[in-house]
């Protein structure tokens, strides 16, 4: 897979769970979720995960982040996904669209797209 860069704001979720990327402009939920701006992040691979397949504790963290993300910020996130051919292709390969993505995670060069399929 070709390496590409994505501009992001990372909000770390406490208790050792993954760092979820919120759409730019989304406020942090607590001190443990304070964002750290990064000018660019190198993405080496992309995976798509159905939120229903997550462990309940991680799923509840995703749901909490989604609940505190404005529709405008969610749309901005989805527009960024659509503008990134590699991410759009990864979704299409799973039969999904960016409109189903509710959160993303970037860790160790892996972009994870969390989608709700139902």
C-alpha cells in the first residue's frame, strides 16, 4: 500500500484504550483526552472495524466520543475520508461508505476506521 499523510487532531482516551481521532475542532472531553496537534501522520495501512465487533468497554468509549462530536465535525471527518483514495477504497472493499464511519484511530502507522453497519 502506498504511504500517505493525514492531518489530524488526536484525542487520547484514558484507561489504555486506543487514541481516537476526532474531527478537527471537537473539544476534548477531559484532561486525559487533551488533543495534541500533529501536522501530518504517516499511514502505512488501513483497517475497517465494525463497532459491533468491539469489546463492550471500547464500544462504549467510541459511543461516548460520537455523542460529543458535532454533526459538522463528523461531516468534516467523512469528507476527509472521501478525499483520501486509500481510505475510501478500504471502505468500499468492505461494502461500506464514509457516512457509516463514526470514529477513526491512528496508531503505529495504522489507520483504523470504525463504522456502524446497522
